[in-house]
C-alpha cells in the first residue's frame, strides 16, 4: 500500500460517524428497569460476555449482531430468544436498546465505538481500544464530547489485586519506584499453534460477510483462515501486545498513575510459530516513562513455566502479582498478590497477602449506566494503554526505539 493510500485509509477508517452531541435513542432508566443491551461480534469473547451477562440480574441481552451466520445459533444457545442481526447498524437503530457490548476483532473497534456513541448508546468495548494510534485519538476525542457511559474491557481494573496494589502504594509501603517488570508466557502442544483456530465447514463466502469484515481495507478474496485467525495478521491485529500486554500495561499504568510512555522499544520475532503468521510470538518490550520509570514486558509462546505476572520494585517494598500456568484472559490460573518489605529500608515491615474483593466488570458498567458515574476502566485508560501497545509495534516494525512524538505521526502499517 502506498503512503498516500494509507493516509486516505486512515481518514476513512472510522468514517460514517455523525454528531456526537445528539442522543437520539437514549431511554431514561427507572430504578426497576432492566438495562437492555446488544452484543456486536458474538464470537469467542462475545460469547464469554453473553455468559457473564446472565450473572448480572439487572442486565438483559436482547440482540446480537454478527456477520458470520454460525454465531446466531451459538448466541441463541446461551441466550434463548436473542434477536439476531447481520448488520450491526440495525441494532444501533433500535430505540429500546440502551447499551452495546462490542467484541469484534481489533480493526473494527474504532468503527463500532464511534457509531455506538453517535447512536446515543452506552458502550462496553473490548480491549484494545483501537487498531491504531490515529483511531485511538479519534475515539478518545469523541468520548470527550459524549456523556455516554463507556467501559473498556480491561476487566482487571475491577479486580481485587489492583485495589490492594493501589492501597499499598498510597500507604507508602512501596516507596520510590523506578522499575516494573512484567511477563506473560504460554505454550501449546506440539503441532498446535498458539491462537490457531481450525476452519469449520460452514465458514464459507455465503455464510460470512467478508466485505463488512475487511472494513475498507484493500480488496482481497474471501479467506476463511484469516477471518477466523485475524489475530495473526497486522491488517486486523496488533499481535500479543494488543491481545495481552495491554491488560498488564493498563494495570501498571493505573497502579502507578503513569502518563503516556515517552519511548518504546520492542524486539523479538516469529520464532516458535512458523505457520505463516505475521505477528511475533517472542517479544521483549521496554517502555520509558517520563517520570523516571522503566517498564519491561516479555512474552513467549513456547514455555509457560512462569505464567504471567507483574513486579513493582520500590525502594521500600515489592508488589508481586502472579497468575501461574495460564493467563489473565481466561482467569483459569492461581493468582496471588503479595507485598514484601525491603528490609534495608523497612526493617519492621511485614509481608502481606492482598484480600480486596473483585467486582464484576460488566456489572460495574451496568451500575454506572444507572448512576452515570465513570466506570472502572474509562476510555482515557483505554487510550493510554492502546498508545503504549501501538508504540511497541511501531518500534518492532521500524526496528528502532520510537518516541511518543514519532509514534503519533507514524502511519499504521498493514
Ligand atoms: N477482555 C478479555 O479478556 C478478552 C479476551 C479475549 C478476547 N478479547 C477481545 O475480544 C475481541 C474479539 O476477540 P475474539 O477472540 O472473540 O474474536 P472472534 O473472531 O472469535 O470473534 C469476533 C466476532 O466478530 C464478528 N465480526 C467480524 N466482523 C464483524 C462486523 N463487521 N460486524 C459484526 N460482527 C463482526 C466475527 O464474525 C466474530 O464472530 C478482540 O478485540 C479481543 O482482543 C478480550
């Protein structure tokens, strides 16, 4: 793609969005009303959200929009009677729907975000906020002009370990922090690539609206493998930094109240998953923050011994969050949050295990739809964590350290 075409593409990427200040369809919710919500993108994560929604009594999921026919049956198995639509705009037109949960692939987030706000609906949007920095700027700007309640699907913002961490830092138990180390590791059986999904026989051009999926990207013939495995390709994905690092970097930014990074460096490559994918499976990231803090993140797909974790290294103590053997995404792991004093400076300090309760992130969004308060993972955090993740990818692809200023003017690459 030429530079001029890429510039045009960026301008058009999230086009189709009208006035943000008009809220044509917002219902006024009474104290006993159940909030009526629709899902856009009822794939793997969308179906997780449907199951989670069943546990929130004040929430009723009434509709699902998707472009792959198979998803309608899958959604109906979870929510019998759910209405289904093959064009998400028909759901946005509905006056009896209060909120939209977006769980579409990354490259569609900006469009679904902007159109949801323009339609006057509250929004739960899966991470990462957007596929590119210009789209993140657009969505953040739109949110500032809107009074809609927007929760980003960074669910660890609602969990106990972050509350414990914030409490310990505020109490002075951690002291001056100049470094945070974090990691995320996975493995898969021989012959099975990490993230790879097999193509079912019903994944055909007749059953998938490929044009709606590619969303203005250069015309390519229907490719069922890419449609299902969009995570592996830059055209649709940001790879593991937008799939997983973003959860951890948002958590660290939130814990330490960090601004946008000043610079990023990312190295690595496609070293273990040699299946034609474009996004790296082995990654080492360094993020420099303006207030004298360096955050590192490393990731592999061929060893899971150390699971996933974050260590905040302070002059008075260390906070260690560890989720063993699995990941923050499925939640199927032994997690722990612990504090250890630095004896050299806090000889009378004691080690502590966190015990703050976790909140249901979806329920927090629904509560905020009633109270009109800001939810636990606001757009601003989605924006900061998205920019950090994209800075890493830009550095990786340009094979050099990249500053925030350089990243903001870099053209997104397919
Ligand atoms: N918060 C978390 O822990 C978490 C976990 C997993 C995934 N996610 C995020 O959820 C999102 C979806 O991931 P996934 O694994 O479910 O992907 P998926 O491919 O399984 O599901 C995406 C769905 O969107 C549909 N879709 C594609 N184009 C569409 C369009 N134009 N309109 C409506 N629907 C469309 C697809 O048909 C598919 O059913 C990603 O952004 C991912 O990062 C978040």
